[in-house]
């Protein structure tokens, strides 16, 4: 008896799908998401020894131009003389026309604690974003070297205070550095 090609194809596809579900090389999350509370100092107003930038992939503050001679931040904090406090994505300060792979910021009215999954589109990559106490934003990193899928990491941030005397902001941030995941709740993400 001869088996129709369509049946053979369906069985083969089914076997491949079943095998993929048990793939030992599948990307899985293993790094717990946590909330950090940090300070940044205005890049254009504070001493260079104080951190003014943030690197999502490292979950770390940085001093642009000091900690490394080249690109070393996803966003910086600055005080604009007209617009006031701003977060500035790397692309707003970099030269060139390409926005591919650039970090970005996306303001939202969704409360910090209600955000459970990062959005993938709509990020501002080439202009500063004005902030105020209570501002909540999605953050997208540059494409990190550590993710084999060549896709960015995601975070959410909330501005807790702005200190005009010290030219600083205090914020809380939750970063998901699991390759291929966008979950923005504490613990190991599932999505």
C-alpha cells in the first residue's frame, strides 16, 4: 500500500514540531528579573566622576566617555536648559543615519507595576524624552553581544524623584536580560 504524499508530509511536520518542543538547545529563561533603585546625575551638569548613563545588558550605571572611550550606554540623564529633565537614548547623541539596533525609550501612561510585557515597537531612538516625577517608560537596549538571537533586551523604568540641587534623578528599573524574552515582572520570565 502506498502512503499519500500529503500524509507523509503531515507526519514529518508533526514529528519536527514535537522534536522542537523537546529541543535541548531551545532558548530558555534562567536569570530572575529584579527591581533596582538607582540614581543618575545630569551628564551636562554634574562632575564626570558621577554616573549619568545606564547599560541595560549589564544592569549597570556608567560614566559615558570615562568608563570606556566609545559607546557605553543605552540612555543618559540630562538637564536641558529649556525642556528640563530628560532621558536621552544613545541615538540622539550618536552620528549617522541608521537607527537599526539602537536603544530606545517609550513613554507610557501604564503604571510601572502593571507592565508585564515589553512592547517591541514605537521606541524613540533619536530624540530626548522629557521626564517628570512619576514618569514611566519602556526601555529597549542596543543589540547585545550576549544574545545569540541578535535581539535587544527590555526594561521598564519609573522616575521616583528629581533633585535639582544635586542635579540627579532617582528611579526604579526592572530589566529582563534573558535572550528572546520580554517579561517585565519579577522572577524568571515565562514570555
